[in-house]
């Protein structure tokens, strides 16, 4: 009888051990799965336009399964802030993501007289592209007027009732070490945020910029790329901020991915959403391609969004100390990379040189189909 009870006790102990091991394995699986499913928190800081390229970048991030797009902060740049707010809200409405907040940001460069100096720059140096973004036309009075004039209807969403600078500060403090900021316009929102609240700097996970041109000529002047040329002081301030990680998507990589008429036509054909298809057909690119079928464009901001969604798209890059020339002159706004002997105060950043073009285009096509 004693032997029987001993065997029974041994059997119970063995079963209990097996049960506990199974329980631990289940717990580990749940924890591992939860970790694997954790989304990357992102703030998109943008001078928003319809579809290409800010609009497509935003909609990709909004639909990406691994991204939690916390908000879209709007900054001056290619467009005025009131325009960017209207375009951002409408495109999020179209794809059913109107719960993602759009937040109005800084309406002018750090130096308020910057738009006036552009005129002097052209007179003095006689250089550069005629395109000057928001500096080239009057500022709309309200975002609502832009929305109604453009879309002929009332919006179902409104911008968040706070300034983008304060929003960035608040979100970074509430999510320490978790937020990636993708700055695809001028850098003034981010520059003002770190100036007002420098304590957020170590709390930012990373910053991805679309801006600059380090190893090739600029696209607005022979020396400078548009985003950083429009507000060199803001770009310089951000690049010299000691963020944990800075990644730069400049012309160096953007101009390795030409965007031609045949691909634009293909994207229109792939687009199922009638309103997005309509935006693509009234976009300035549509008329440019049909006036000149050999015209070549680029998808600057889309690349910045794509490498956030899938960093393995990056195939080549270099790490350098980086800076922006903020001295008014022929090379105002030029981005500069130093391998060594860098100026005091500069920080390191990874400059992306190449991406997997085929995989990136496939990503764009796949998202376009699902908008």
C-alpha cells in the first residue's frame, strides 16, 4: 500500500511539473507575441500636399500594420499650414483614418523675414529653381476655406486644438524612448520643440529627415535641397541636437529612384479608391507628365515613410557628422558631411545612399491598392 501511495505521489508531482512547465511556456509565448506585435510609435511632421509625396507617405504610415501613427503635425514648406491641415484631414477621411489627429504647426521659418530674403537671394545670386513653395503665393486665411474650396463639402474631422510644437513635446514626454519623428518638411516645428523643451531630446527614439543633399548638387540652388534651404536655421538646430539616432533621406538616395510617367500611369490604374484616383489625376504631376512624357520626378517623402515601415529596405548608407550652412550667401542652406575634423557641436547621422528600389516600389503599389 505504501508503494502505491508513493507511486501516486510521484505521478502527481510529475504532472504538476509538466503543468507548470506548460504554463511557463504559454506565458513566454504570450509575452514574446505581444513584444513582436508592438507597434512603432510615429509622429509625421509634414508640409502636407495631396497624394505625392507627403499624402502617400502619410497614408502608408496610417495603414502600416507595424506603425502607430500618433499624429500628423503640419509645418510650413511646400504649402502653407492651413493648406496642409486641410489636405491631411481630407486624405485621412478618405481612407477611414480620421481618428488620427492633425495638428497645426509653425506658419513661418524661424527667421520670420526668411521669405523676404528669398527675393534678395535671387537678385544677388541669380541662381536656383523658380519654385519657392509657400513663399511664392499668399497664405490662405483658414484651413476650412481651403477644405471647402477644394472639396466642396464640410469636413467630418477637425485639427486638434493645440499647437504642433506643444503636441510633439507632450507626446514625447508621455511616451519616453518610444517615438520616432519623421520630419519631411521644414524643421521648424521640431526645432521649436527642442528649443522650448530641451528635456525631450533624450526621450526621442529617433528622427528621420527628408532633407539635404550631401554628395550631389541641390535641387533648389546648386548647393541646397528645398526643405533645408527654406529654413536653414531650423535644419541646423535639429541636426546639432544630440538625438539618440538621426537618419537622413536626402537627394543622395531620392534621386536613385526616378518617378516617370509610365509608373505614374500604373499607380493610377492600381488605385481603387475613386477620390484618391481623382487626386492623382488633378495633381500637378499628371499635367507635367502629359506635357512632357520624358519628365522625371522623385518620391522623396515616400522613401522616408517606407524605411520607417521596413528598415531592411536600406541597402547602403554612411555615418557622418552633419551640418547646414546658415550663413546667407551663395551656399545658404547647403548640407555638409564630415568624416572627421568636424565643427564643434555637430552630431552624427546616418545618410542613406541606396534602397532596394524594386521592393520599395512594390510596397508603394501594395499600399496604393488598399487605400
